[in-house]
């Protein structure tokens, strides 16, 4: 496999500070840099692991790019994962993918 066709993935958060969400724009920039998939944690960096993950933010990223988007944050088991997939579109171009236990 050559460097040119090697898969590139990135994992991002919604942004650094709660005042400004940059994830959709950043995901577009990563795609322009040839990212083949984007993983999104539904919190801001400043939140660490406090508060709830915002799955609407994951959907916004999925709508912003033409590559698979993997959502993470606050999925504690298979039922919750399936519910997120059902509600947020499941897998696909503008959906989200999860590792279901």
C-alpha cells in the first residue's frame, strides 16, 4: 500500500471551548486533507468527560462531510447504541456508526 492510498482517520471533539463549535468545519478541513473517516466525540475539550455528549453535533459533522462518521460519547451498552443508530440515521454517508457490543 502506498502513502497516497493509505486510509487516514481522525478523531475530533466539538471544539476546544464550549463557546464555539468547530467540528463540522474542522471535519471538512480534514476531509480536504484526504481523511477517509471522522470520529466525533460529542463533547467539547473543556468538558472532558463531564456533561452529556451531544449526538446532534455528531449529526452536524456527518452532514458536513462525504465520508463515514463515527460517533462516541455516552453509549453505555448495546440498547443505547441501537437507539442512537435508529434516531440518528444508523450507518451511511450522513449517518453515524457505532461499535455495538
